[in-house]
């Protein structure tokens, strides 16, 4: 692997900053009409699921824990320990 100390930057810090400013100023942005139409289309096609249910993380953790216990029990049974 190459150490980062061995690589010399192709641009000086000042040149890199100028390049960053030029690239940000020339960044292509969709036209406002397109963005508005896209927003309206996405809002119209929203399935309306709403926010996540309460305690979603706890429910997922419980199901994952139950699955893990079943896998461990299956492994123990296959090994002949049960």
C-alpha cells in the first residue's frame, strides 16, 4: 500500500479552493418547473403509510432475538446436545 505521506497533491490548497468554488457555482440544477412537477408527482403517488409504528426498534429486536434463539436451539439439536 502507499502511505499518504508519499503522495504529493496535484493542486495547492489555494488552487483546490478555487476549483471547489468553480465546481459548486457550475453545478447543474434542474429547472424550477421540473422540480415542482417532480414534487407534485411524488406527493400524488405517496402510498400514505404514515410514520413508523411506535416501538418499532423494540419489536424488531424481539423478533430478531427470537429467531436467534431458534437457530441456536436448532444447532444444539443438530449437534446432539439436546
